[in-house]
C-alpha cells in the first residue's frame, strides 16, 4: 500500500490539470489512469477566450499553448452566405493533444500511476483505492475525474439526476479542402430558420482541418445514417449553399458521433471523495462550456479547497460540500446549463419569440460584418 495526501482518479483534462496544480504546490498526490498516453477521443477541441484566461490563471498555460494551434480569425456564415469576419484569438486542437501536453509538461512520471481503479473504500486512515493489479493506495482525499463513467460514483453511494436525456448529438470529423481555406475558423449556421441543425464549425489543428457538427437528431435519423455512409453528400443536402461558401472538400475519416446526456450527480455519503468535470455534471458540446467547467473545477479545487482541507485535516461530506456550493463554480455550472437549453431552444423552438431571436442573430452579425468591412 502506498500513501498519498490526494489520489486523482482519471487523467483527462480536469484530472491532469488538478494533478499539475498540486505538483506546483508540493502537495503529495498521484494521478491514476489506465492509459499512458491519452487516446484520440472526440471531445472538446478549442480553447476560447474565457478558457484561455482560466488556463492562464492555473499557471500552466504558456508551455501548453505552444503545443496547440493558434487561431486568429473567425468567419461566420448564416443562411448560406458569409456575413462576418471577426478577429477572435483562440486555440484549436485534438482533445488528446491538450491532455497529453498538460501531462508531459506538468505531471512528473513519479506522480503518475498506470493502472485501473477497482474500487474506493473507506478505511480507518482515510480512503483506500483498490487497483486491478492487486495493489492499493491509501489517501486522505480521492478526486473523481473519471468523466462520464458511472461505476465508482454509484459504488460510493452517489446518485445521478438525468436533466435532459439525449439532449443533443455531437458529430466530429477531419476534412480536406480542395483549395486551402482563407479563414482560420468558420462557424456555419443553418440555411433556414427551422430544422434540427444547430451549427457546423471548421477550424485548424496540428493535424489539419477539423469540423464539428451539432444538432438535435436522433441517432437513428435517416440523415445521421447518411452522414455515416455518404458524409459529403449528406452535408451538402443539409446545407445546399455550403460549397458556395467554403468550396469543394472531402472527408478523410469516419465520422465520430456522440449522443449527449445532461446530468448532475448528487453527493454521496462517503467522506473524503470529491468529483470534478464530467464526473460531477455534463455539458452540451455545442454550447462550448465543458472545457470552462473542467478547468475551473480543477483550478478552484486545487488552489483553494484541497490546501485548506489538508491544513484543517477535515475531509467529511459536509466540508467537501463547500466545493460544490462555491460561488464561482456554481455560476459557471449554472451558466453552462442555461446555455445548453438556450442553444436547443434557438435551434428547435418555433414559437414567435425564438423565430425572432434567430432572425435578430442573423441581422446582428450581418450589421457587424458590414461595419467591420466599411
């Protein structure tokens, strides 16, 4: 049995940032993950302005940004025509690139354990994490950063509340333009004011051009099936003016499709366990708030709460609940949920109010585009 003050279970973005920040503070910890290198997985693929600011606040940002692809300009197309060119610095990447950069740069090998967690149990000295190879970890605090996996949460008595089942569909793929795109990023909104498509976005990464499509189809919808077998034809069928705006293109890989549920975990009765990122609550990828939640959870927990809990030697359920009720955390979590529902209503709701909102959004960006080009 090995002793640590903190055991972080799960080495995605939230878990890796948490480990990196504890290392900066000299806090005894271990990051446990079954994968030495995080695999290529369809998840968040951009850092926007708010996320860049949060990552800078962690103190980890500068060397990580050097590993990613800087993006300066965003073009916007609505109703089948280009309406605005905007200077909006951000970063494009594959999720595994960002996670592996944080791990490689900021998490020492001695703080990383390549293993799979079997269970988490209370012991007289704190929490005992049992691993599948028969070894175990004794720790004062367990940080669950296990993403959408539910096994460990349910084992320790946590309950998941489903807020919106099959809330949306996220579709990601690589594409190759026939002629190099003039833009760094483009957001392409639907060509009409009704339908199930939310928007399509293209952006540069180190591996070439990436596209993410967000909408509210059922995974068995005929259009989704056609996207899997004839992706270019399906996209053009969905957006007849797409080629007029971006030119010809091909798709270089099988589309990845993720149905998204919105859920919220309720704290269990076990002392010494805290959840962050998707292991606490999910978000809508189209709203672009999941990375914000993950970074902020890791930032607030590692900077403020864990050092205080270790100093006070208090890890009971009531003490840990202060993290879940933290003002900045709850503001970001609630804003993420509001944006998820707002985007859905903006796409699907055909009441006069939301029809007007779609037209006003088009008019706003058209006017801004004309003023910036004047």
